[in-house]
C-alpha cells in the first residue's frame, strides 16, 4: 500500500464520521448533547492533521499538551464536553471552509491571513475559543453570500 493509498483510506472513515457530526453541528441542541457524551480524543489529532497544525497550535486550541491528548487517545478516553464541543465546531468550520473556497488548501491559506471582516485578525488565532470559532464561521458565511464588508 502506498502512502497516498494509506492516506486516502484513512480519510474515508474520517470523512463519513465528520459528515455525521456536521449534521450534529447544524442543530445546537444535538451538538451540545453529543459534546456532553464526549467524542474520542483521537479526533483532536484528526483535526490537527486536516488543518496541518503543529503541536503548538493543537495545544493552544485544546489547552492540553499533546502528551495528554495522546494518552487520552491511547486509553480511548473521550474529550471533555467543552473540548468535544470545540472539536465539533472546528470540524463543521472545516467543512464550511472547503465548501466556500472549493478546496481545503484555499481555505487553510485564508485561515492564516488577516481577515478584513474580522478586524484584520488572523482567523486561525480565533479558533482557541468557542466564540472565536463562531466569529470565523460568521465570516465564512458572509464570504459565501458575497458580503465582504
């Protein structure tokens, strides 16, 4: 199996799982209920891989060391309700970003540059809080509808 084959076979289960969670994120009540149950800690690493985050960014978003996240993952522990909610919102944001920009690479480039509609803040830096994720989502929605003011 080539690296490309391995990567695409790993992404298919993630894609279907993330698609189910996207539906959850569209319903605030379902999002909270799913977050309260906790989602697998390994999902944090899937998010980091999709966003191409270095360990420092992963730690900043989750306010946990990669060592702790890896331990949780190996022990099949779920993330806390707060971290689960943040993860579900970040997954939905990724899917929206790909939809708006047409491809992950374009979305990820946008995330790393100051955004006019976010008072020149770099969207990636806002993902450390749930409210920041909401602001980035609102900006993506404005872009999708052509409101770039």
